[in-house]
């Protein structure tokens, strides 16, 4: 027996609470006590191990939070390894240092919570504070998981998730199916490991569909029909949003949330404060993009370029309108994000280098970041202007050769 463990035994061999440096050897050599006891790790603040008379060992974090002693269950040993317990304890200690109370959050998630309630809890306490793409989680939940919103989380089983994954894969494709499973898995993992949910994660070990990188973009022969269908769109906000998505090559979420304060129309620059990568990006505005923005600016009454009566205050994903545009143009398998790829493909066709294309689209690849930093915007602007003009001519918005 480890001497540190042996020194914690009382006169009758009954373990008493003590402190020592946790190692796997030391934890494995503890004896079964007559009553529940707790040992504390001398190497990590608050980390503790309880041992019951039946020999069950569980990791805990004991901390005083906002003046109140709190006990947070980390998980059973050895199912939860010592390394994993330390990692979770460090995460919780960091949250406590930020002023959070993980113990209070954990008490919220119980078996009788519905999936809709769990998602709202996940959204407010995890996704919004930590993910730039939380709105995509909302869209996935509404599209695929909303029928389960009223179900108790204890009634959702792995077979249910596997069946839904297969159905969505057949009807909407592998990417959509895999993303919904990833969302469910994240929700239940957080419920288990941070919010004290005692059940199993029904989204674990669901075999994902193989995914292929999309290479779809508007082909030259598709451009006229696409612009003609877009011209028939009665909602000018939707029409301008789609055109700006095409002419700027920006991510759709950034275009939706475009603010007037971030635009320098005289300099033809759009400064996006923060993108999906967490970086600020400058987007050059072609004459075609400027024309749309200047027209909207003349009647603007909101901070948003595309205001809407929504919770965010701006236009949200126009899925129905986009589907009608594609139907009028008789186009298949084209997504809004493919417009971003379309601008890049037309830049390449005009002879732009991959570095210029990456800079204009705001790519933040590690191996090319240094090169991007040395580029000014002049070659980027020239490339975007050439590609935008070619697109406009192909769509018959401009006469060729003018």
C-alpha cells in the first residue's frame, strides 16, 4: 500500500479524510472503508475522491463558490481516469475564476427536462458564449429536432437517433445528417459531464456518413437563368442579400449581419469585426456591390443593412425564398454558401492566384497567413472587380465589353 494512503488509516483501520498527491497507484491501493470517506489531491485545488463501504470511488470538485460550499460530481473512478478528472477539475476551476457557478448549472439538468429545454440551456450557457456559429445550431434543431422538443431527454435512445440520422441522410444528404448527430452529441455530453445528467448519451457511437467536400458553384451556362430568377424576386432585401453574397464572396452569416457602421462606401471597404475564424477581415467592394449598398443606404433607417422583424433585428436565413429562386431558375443542388465558392472560381478563371483568392475570401490558413499579411488590397480589388464584372455580364446585368 502507498505510504500516503497507509498514513490516513485510523487506529482501528478506518480511513479518515486526508490529503495526498493523487496517482493511479495510490488510488488503486486505497482500502474499502466502513463509512464513506473523502481524500483530497494535494496537487490540484478542490479535486477529491470519495470511497464508499462498497468500494465505489467517485471524483468530485469541492469549492466555495460565491461564499457557498459546493460539491460537483466529476465521475466514477476508474471509468473516469485520473487525467480526465484533473482536466475537468481545471475547466471548472477556470469557470469559477470567471465568476460562473457550475454547480448551480448542473442542478438544472434532470431526467424530466425536455429536449427543447436542454437545447435552450445548451444555447444560453454554452453555444452563444463560446461559438460564433451558434445560429447554425438553432437552424439544425428547428429543421430536424423540433418534433422531439417536447420529449423527455430520458426517453431518447440511441435507436431513435440512428433512425433519424438515416432518414435525414436519405432525404437531405450526409452532411446535414452528420451535423444533427454532432449537435445532439454535444448537448448530451455537456449534460452528462458538466450539468450532472445521469443518463447515457444516445448520440454516441452513431456511425457517420462519409462526406465529400462540395465543389458546386454556378457554371457559366447557369448564370443567365440565375440572374433572371433573381430579378423576379419581389423582396428587394432578399434579392440584394443574394447579390451581395455573390459579389463579396463573404460568408452568409456575415452578410446577413452586415452593419452600416462597418462599411466605408467611399473607400469601397467592408470591415467585418469578427468572422467564423474569430478574425477581423476586410472585404473589398466591387462597383456592383457598391451600387447595391448605395441604393439601400439612401433609404436606410436601421443599423442593419438587411433589417427584419426578427429577434436579432436583421434578416435570417431566407431558406424558402432561396428555394423559390432555384425553382424559377431550374437549378439543382445549389446552396447559398456555393455563391462564395462561385466568386472564387470566377477569380481563378480570370487568372487570379490562389493567394489573392484566399485573401479576398478572408481565408485564414496558417501556412498562408504571413503571405496575406504582406499583401495590400490593390491586387485583391482588381481580382474581385474583374470577377464581379464578368459575373454581371454573364447574367446580362451589363452589356458585354462595356
